[in-house]
């Protein structure tokens, strides 16, 4: 094996792993500080005002002990941290289940939603961006750009509400929310039902994501069409089609990869809002609930997992860059 | 040796290039960067257009090839082999009979292998053979075809760019600053390929800022100033300052190291604030009131000059 050629990549991966570990520690500390400093009283949030009033002092003390109110924060964090390192993410106070299994279930739900949105917004945004960049200044560019700017300046939750109004309230062809029909046994939920419930949240996320990717791709495309090598290709009598196929697409691929993987974080952020509006039981919604009820173990778990996911996306983008771009791939071999 | 004894390969008359710009919102201004330019290249001739950097010389090359940017408009007449060219005809000829040799490796797609680019992504056997022959001719190793542009040395890149030009059988090469950053000896060597090409009865239009190089290799020199050619003279006229016609050419001559290195004060006028009449007027020691009128080009001693005081 020719280790020399890959040593650069290996070094990069090792460096990245060290980076992610320190990043995750920082993220968990920050989330913990925030959730500890939050004015939400987890016990009160858990049993509600009425429950608080009716509860005996002994029971209240038991609950407070369960929620760890009286343990010093540093000790609590340390307990969580040592557990986490050994693979135990603790139990969610809210769901009364191990955090790992809560995250697993929610993550799978969100994953379907986010992957659909990610692929759709990536493909369509890429396509629209290229068309707009190629026909810069023409009507089609103006239409695409106008649409993207409009969407980009639209709040996600607002768009979600509008879609619900149109498709669920007026047309009544799609459900208002949740991921399965109400009042149906879990075993009887068909795939079609799941897809139906997925359409609106995925559509909202995609529509929002497209705008961003379109605008970025358009800018890059305009830059590329102004490059000297495009001019030279024209001077050599190449047809527009051949220039686009052989030079423009090839060169836009690199920024597109970066953009696509960087957009993971935005889709993730968007999914929090979308899941909230559609009551879609995903990671985003779980994060909001955990935050509002002071469920520190769950919140920390979700924060760490999502940070890892976003970081991983960027890492993949950088590695792909090295594979696609000959200047990086072959650069080291010719130094 | 003058252009008059030859059949023309390229003849440009009254070429003007105008940029349309929007400044401060929606106010539209036209910026004339090339005005009434005349230049010709005969069979077997290497003609150099010499002008200082940033004076818009490259636009001349782009105008001939019909690859000006969209907000740019060209007027005037261009003949190629005695045929008046239309924009459609230019499209047919460019890359085939009229080829561009650009200045640097930046004009190659950084993500495509050199061989594929030279062949314009075609893969036929005959083209492969032609490419291999040309690589041999220009002393490029055959494995160059599998390299990416960033892996080429400066010299290799220049020769690869030449190969792209020679893949078809051109009659006219437009070389736009083909030797940037090379000292005179190396540049002369790089230019020998162009000289050979011209000597076979073809034409070369060399666009450069390097007057010393132009004097070494060209047959005729067109001096480019503020968007136009102020003088077109056989290279022999540069032997002495007295055989030159235009005051700017004379100033250039005196600024050469071997002629005393006399700097010349002032700068070229920017296209936006061009003086009336002769563009050189404000810097000219011979300025008179007539210079602000329309300056016609006149032929003096087999050279052409745009100056009413020229003798």
C-alpha cells in the first residue's frame, strides 16, 4: 500500500477526531451550564402547578432528589460525563427511559424527515442555481432569484403554518401533524400513512433549504462562468453545451459538495421549528421538550449527538473534497 | 518590408469597443475602451501590438474572436483572408482558423486533465495521434496528457497552450501576453514557435506590453495608446528615433534602457476622461490647438500614424 499518498488524509482524520472530542466536551459543558442556569424548575415543570400544590413535602423531597436539584452542578455534570464516557447517557427525566433509547427513536423519525429534505433541497437547489447562474439577468434567473429571496426571508414556522392551512385545512388532503394517524394501533399504521404524515414537514424543510442552496450555487456559477478557462473554451470554438458539461459542471461540483454538507446544520436547525409546528415526534421536538422541562440528561444527549452529526457532515465534505479535487488528491504526491 | 507587399490575413478597420456600465444606481454610462483602432497582419507576418499594462489590449483579442463580455459592444470591420467577417462567421472560425494563445495556465480548466483539454474532450484516434505528435514537436513528455494544469511548470504550460492552438490548422494566432514574467532571452525562445509559424506563411498578432521583446521578434509594431493604435511601423524604423512618427512612440523609444532610460511624465488617460482629439495631447510636447480636432490617420514612409505633426 502506498502510505505516502494517504498519509495526509490519515493525519487529517486523526486531527479531526481530536477536534471533535474537544468540541463535544465544550458543547456538553455549555449545554449543561445553560440548562442549570435556566429558570425552569424541573420538578414544577414535570408535575405542573396543581401537582405541586397537592404534593406532600416528603414526596416533593423525593422528586427533588430524583431530579438531582440538591446535588452541586459540578458533581452532576461529572456524574453525567463519567457515565457518558462509559456509554451510559443516563435516563431522561421526562420520558423515564434511557436517553439512548429515546434519542434512537426520535433520531430515526427525524432522520427520514431530514434526509428527504436534504436530498430534495440539495438536488433542486443545485439545479435551480445552475440555471439561474447560466442565464444570469434573463427572466428565468429573475424568477428563480426572486423566489429564493422570498423564501429565504420567510420564517420557517410561518411557511409551515401556511402549508398546513392550504393542504390540511382547505384541501384536506394531508394530515395536520404527528407522524402517524390519531387513534390507530401502532401495528396497523401503514407505510402510506407514514409517508402522508411526512410530506408536509419534509416539504417545508425542503422549500426553505432550496432557497439557500440555489442562491449560493447561482453565485458560484456566475463566478465560474467569468473564469478565464471558460473564456478560453469559448475562444476555442466550443459549444455552450460542451462548455457547461465539461467545465462549468465539473468546477461547480466542489463548492456544491461543501454547500450540501454544510447545509446539514441548517436542516437540523430548521427541523426543530418544523417538528414543533407539525408535532412531529423527532429529535428537534424532543430537544424543545427537554429544554422546557429541564431534562438535562436528554438535552445534553441531543446536543452532543447533533453536534457530532454536523461535525461529521463537514468532515465528510472535506474528505470528499480531497477525493474530487485533483489539486488536493495529487498535490501531496507531487510536492 | 511592409504590409503592402502581402496578402492580408487579418485586417481591422475602425474597431471600437464600448462597455456599458451602470454607476450610482441606474445611470447608464458608455465607456469606450477601444476607439477607431486599425491594425493588419499580412501573410508571413508577426505583428506586435504594444501597449502598457491595463490599457485594454486584451479586449482587442477578445473582440477579434467575438468573446467580449455581454455588457460590451464592438463596432468596426474585421477582414480575415480578405473576407469581411460577421459575428456568425467569427463563431465558425474561432478555434479553427483563428486561434488564441492565452497568457497563463489559468486559461485551462483546473479540474480536467491536460490531454483531454487539448483534444477538446474528443477521443478519436486521429486526434490522439495529432496530440501526441504535437507533444513531441513541442518536446512535451507524452505523460503530460495525464497531468492536471496545476502540475505543469510554467514552460510546459506555455507549450501546452500552444498545442491547444495547433490542434486545428490555424492561419492566424492571436497571442495575448504569451510570455508573462519571462526575461527577454527566455521570452525570445518561447516566441520562436510563433516566428516559425509565421514564416510558413501564416499570421501572428502578438499582444504584449514588452516592447523590447516585440522589437526582437516582430516584423511590424503597432503602438497602442489609450484604446487606439497611434502608430504602425516596420520594426526597422525603431533603429532610430528619427524614423519614428508619433511623439508617444518616440517617448517609448527614449524610455528604453539602451536609449537612456528617460522616463516620460504623466499617465494614459482613463477611458472616462478622454481628452478631445488626440488622446496623447495632454502629454505631448508638440500640442497645438489643431490637436483637439479630429485626427486622421496618415501614411508616412510605409507606416501609419495618427498625428497631424508627424513627418
